[in-house]
């Protein structure tokens, strides 16, 4: 935690997504989640790891009175320093898994995008780490399941459940070993292709 200037408290790193559209869909969700978590445990600290091109103004205005450290260009350090990560579905889920930090995966779409995706996409998981493992390692909360009450409850549970954390770390290590034997990009592409064709 020293690498990102945060010491002493349990740390939750938040990866809200790297596109403006993702921030639009996730900002209110994550602000409410942080406030709920802080009410439940005032000793928690938060690292909000933002992509360089994304504005932090909305988060900064709403969370200025909370122990939230907004970081840019320090994503890997923030993941490594965290006790757990709240991670928007995308490549960051695989990056978090390879670093080995326990996480919860969330994602919200526009209503029409979700309706289309639900109809056409038959892959059973959203997170790349779960897709590669072909099982649910990191819990996923998509669309209506991605709400502040649920994320807060599950984050507190994961923080307090060392057995769940250890199991997740072991499964992440297995993914890392699997990818070490193959080109990661090709492995992901082949697995996705086989799932889409099934």
C-alpha cells in the first residue's frame, strides 16, 4: 500500500471501467456503494483507479468527504495493494486475476444493449477470469444485480471471509499457470470461439 500512498486500513480498489460510457453507467452505482461501505465500516479506505482519459470530477465531487484516493496511471499498483477489488467486467478482470487479488465483478449496460446481449450472447460468464476457468471463481453482478446494496453486502462478506479469498487466489494462480503455457490472447480467443459455437 505504500506504493500508492495508502497505509493502515483495509483497502478496496475500484476499477470502474476505461470508457466514458462505462463511467456513465457505473458512477452512481459506485458512489452509493462506497458510501454504504463507509457507513458499515468507517475504517475502510478506497482506491479509485481511473483511466488517464477519464474525468474524475463526478467521483471527486461526490466522494470528497470519504477516504477515497483517486489514482491515474497506477492501476496495477492499486490492484496489488488492495485487500479486494470491485472490478468492471473487461480485461481488468483478467489483469486482477493474474495479480492475484480477490475480486467481485460488476457491469451495467443500457437497457437496450442488455436486452440485445442477453438474447444473442450465450457465454455463461462475463468476467474473463471466469470464462478462462470455465467456472465461477469471482462472483459476478450484472445489470440489476449490480446494485449498491448487493455490492456492499458481498464486499463485506469477501473482506471477512479469508477462506473464500484463499480459494480465489488459488484459482487465479491456476489461470496464470494455464496462460503461462499458451499465448494469453490466443487462449482467450479460442475459448470464446468454442463457447459461441456451442
